[in-house]
C-alpha cells in the first residue's frame, strides 16, 4: 500500500529502501497506542500481581519511548521524526513544536503512570516501600538489554549510544521519578500492601525473550 520496500528489522529500527513519513512515524505511534492500552488494562485490574505489574511497566515504557522520540528528534535534529517533518517550513518552528509536544506527552505519561501506581498503593495492593524495587531494577535491566542488543546492530556502531543507551536509559528515566512523586501522596497508605514475590516463570520467560531480542533481532532480520 505504501510502496515502501522493507529491507531489514533490528533492535535499532526498520531499514527501508525509500524514505517515508508514515513509516518513520509508525514506531512512535505504535508505542503510544500500545502504552495507552496496557495502562488502561492495568488500571482495570483489581488485585496486584505479576500480570498487572507487567502491564503497568509495559504501558509506561511504551508511552515514554513514544513521547521521548519527539523530544530527542527535536533536540538533535535527527531520528525518525526529523524524517516526518523534513521539507516542512519553517523547519525550526516545526522542531520547536515537536519538542514541546514531546515534553507535554512525556509529562502526561509520567503523571498517568504515577497516578496508576499511587492508586494501587492506596488500595493496599502495593506496598509503598516497594516502589523503588519496582522501578529502579526495571530501569537498569531495560538499559542493559537495549545496549547489549544494539552492540550487534548491522547499521552503525554509533547507534549503540543513540538507539541503545539513549532510547533506553535516556527515554525511560521517568521510571526513576515515580517513587519520588508518590513519596508524599501515598504516605497515609490505608493498609500495608503485599510485596511482589519472585516468580521463576517470569524470570525464565524474560531470559528467553532477552535471548531472542539480542541474538535474533540484535544483528537484524532481513525482510528482502
């Protein structure tokens, strides 16, 4: 339909033979849509467990990535969204508007995710003392995973920093803000919530997914 030839897909992006505004914007749009859906499902859940935590984390990270790419493209003048606005005048006005939109969406994502987690704490589903344990390790693990996968990217070593460290540690720093945001708002917790228990099932599933992500999509999968 788009008449755009897909060459390969890897952890750092989708390579195409032709430039396309729609293809360039599709990744961030998909991030936002997936993030909204996941957080809505997380909010609808009653009890807190591995699945609700997964949905909250998945939704929050997708929203931060979707909004963060707008900010990064505006600041650096490159990336997917620079392709979207290429040729539009005046270029600086488009970059400023893109950056401000990214900041607004990123702020809204952090507030929404923090509000959702705060609701779980006030319901007694999550122990407020576990907030750092639920956010900091996830932030670090995601950063290590993306950097490790980007090392094998078939495009350029420079993407290890930009699409590896930047897209993970740079765009998901909102995870580190959640405990601080909720520090005072959840001080009067109705009742101590349970701690999320270690699960061998989720641990083994994460190892399998990480292996596929690094070993298969790290070096890229040729599409044509």
